[in-house]
C-alpha cells in the first residue's frame, strides 16, 4: 500500500477528502516490555487502510500522541503503550 504519511504538507496539488483517526497499543508480555515501535507500526497501518478506503493517496498534517497505561495481567499489572494519530486524507491531483 503506497500511501504517504507526513506530519507536514506535500509539494503537490491535492483535494482534501476527510480527517482520519487511529489508535493502537502494545502490551508488556511475560518476557518482553511494551514496544512503542509495534504500536506505531499498527497505527500507521490503520491510517493507510483508512486513507485507501476513502480513495486517498496521502495523509498530511499527521499528529501522533502517546500515553503509558496499565492493564491487568495474569500476575499483576502490565505496562501498555498507546499511540493515537490523526491527519487529513488527501487525493493527489494529476
């Protein structure tokens, strides 16, 4: 899926389609810690899927936020990294 995600603008003419939003998380495992890069990959994939479904080519002005949370685990609490993202889906003009 060739969808560009950028926190800035793009140097092409485009038509705004809609705002897109995604959230993903990664929880601490039995032998591993919570991995922010896995949550980031998940949120990026969701944004690309949403953009593609709307007929878009790129997401511009994308903002990312994160938080550390806790979840119940088998033995006590587990750390969870949550990443929220939103941006503007656009269709590049030909």
